[in-house]
C-alpha cells in the first residue's frame, strides 16, 4: 500500500521529535546535577565531587551536541513538511522560537566553552557561574519550547484574521492554561531521566570493578534524587490530568478508553479498545475509580468518546502509551525507594540491585516518549487545538520525496542512537581503568608546567 504525503510527513516529524527529545531530556536536568557537584566541591574541597563533575560533564557535552544538531533538523521541517503551520500561526510560533534562541541558546553557547574547557583556566567562582548560566539556559530553552507546545494544546491570547492567528496578549499566549503544568511535568521528567542515568551508569562502573569513591557518590546522588522527584511527579501528573480534563476532555476519554458519558466511571486497568465497535474488549476494571481519580469525586461525570464524533484522537496509542508511562513511573518509585533504603542502611547496594539500576539507565527515555506521544497524538486531529487541523498544514511535496528523506533520517538516527549509548558505556568502562586520585589539583599545581596531566 502506497503511503501518502500526509502520513509520511507525520511519521517523519514523529521520528525527528522522538530522537531529538531524548537529549534535552537529559541535559536540562543533568546541568543542574553538574552545578550541584561543582558547588559541593567548592563547599567541601573534597575532590570526589570534582571527579563526579569531570565524568558527567563529558556526557553532558555529548548529549548537548546531538540535541542541538537534531533540533536544527527538526525546525527545518516546519517549512519543508508543514508550511501551513507557519502560514497560519507563524505570528505566534515564530517569536516564541526566536525567544528560545535569543535568551536560551545564546546563553548556553556563550558559557558552555568556559564550563567545558575553563575548569583549570578560570577561578572556581567564574567556573561555577558558567555552569549555573548554562543550567539556566537549558531550562529557559525548555520554557519557551513548552510555552509554544502548550499554546498549541490550549491556545489563548490571540485572534484569527482571514485565517491567520494574530497575538493579542503575549502573557496569555505564554502562560496559557496548560503551560505551568506541562512545564513542571517536563522538568520533573528530565530530573528523573538524568537521575536514573547517573545511577545506572554509576552502578555499571561499580559492577565493572570501579572501587573509587566517585561512582559510589554519584550513585547515591542519582538514587536519592529519583526517590525525591518521583512522588512529586506523581502529584504533578494528577494536577496535569485535572487540567487536561478541563481543557481537553477528548484526550482524557481516549487515555482512559471511556466511550459513554456517565458518572461513577470505572478505571480500565487493561483492555483492547475497539474503535469500530466503540467498546473495550477483555477489560479489567476497577469500579468508580476513573471518576474518583480524574474528578476527585466518586460521583464525578466524565465525557465519553461518543461525545466527540470525528474530533477525538486515536484511542489505542493514548490508552497504551499512558499506561506505559504510568507503569515506568511506578517502577521508578519502587526501585528508587528500595535502593534508597538499602543505601541508608547498608551504605552500598547488592549486585542484583546494581544490575536493576543498570537496566533502568534509560527508563526515563521510555517514560518521556510514552508521555510525549500521549500529549501529541492526543491533540489530533488538530495541530493547534480548535484552530488548525493537521491535514490542513501538510506540504504538497511528492510522497516519494518524503519517503526518501524519512528513510535517511531513520537510518541516521538508529546509527547515532546506538553509537551514543555505546559511547556512554565505553566511557564508563574506561573510567574504571583510570587510576587517578579523586582530588582536584591545587591552584599552585594548575599553574605548574610540570604538573602531571
């Protein structure tokens, strides 16, 4: 069956955003972990903190570089694959993307060099400040991108003139109804992604025989951070769900596979949604629980998918994607809390738990992608809710051209992803062989030309 330009363009953009989002999800929070390592070294003068910083700043640099390049590729597709998007809402999307470059990317790019290469060339105060500014830059970047994405979900502060969106209030555009929830949810997701990556790679180093203090210290930081962040994420997920129910009820109905509007709606733990027959097959349900969770009232009314004929998103991707995200979150909760208790009592983790943490190294990626698919597919059939349908924004380029570029992108992304993951574990293995004291060179040694490298 020949695929049309619309479907191929959607697949291509999904592939690009899926690959790109992996790396900002790491770097947004990882830079704050680096700042913590740097400040702890400044405070204690304990060289172990600096060894943690030196190892993880390399991973940050690699992740940041791939994220920047993949982000540029993705932005080009607004013009090549979705020209109708910028034609309709470019007056809003263009400035927001521009603010991201001006306030975030320039800040990151300016101080990244000092952060990466100035550790022995500038004072501790200047280097710490550079790390702080890069961390602020990564968070500002997330702020602007999520402001735009949230506006596409819950648009506000604009008016339509001859089919084109014009801004009326930038405050309402930026701080649209879903933006605070979406931004907080994403920042916590990034924190969990970085925390489990730090814990997983550190556990791998320990399993490979790295008995230096640095990986053990980094492991504790990652595990304890995850144990604190995951309950906050669960709470924020609940608040985000209430906001989505208010502004995007069709998305909630698809996530929960609710077909008929009613009260005391059961929570569907698992089922096979049948969009043709408009029912769930082999459903496992908890009576009244969907109403209780989503409205905080057991008698609460929930709208069903039948209320949104032709205007609701596909059910299966949202239903299964949401459950995958929640399942990974619960697994994170169990593993981080169990590991924290073991570290608190025994000061170390048994090999089995170390292996579990290694297996969870990239769990944040899986949960983030699942949540992102729920968010983006849940907006369908609209590109901008109630304003622009996805089908109306697609390019008129021949499907064969899109198929060629899609094939190239997919091949490149698979190669880069494998190379990236392999590089991280190679770096971890090589660090085991490094026999250096976990100390920062003194200022006198830094300026001594015969000081050992």
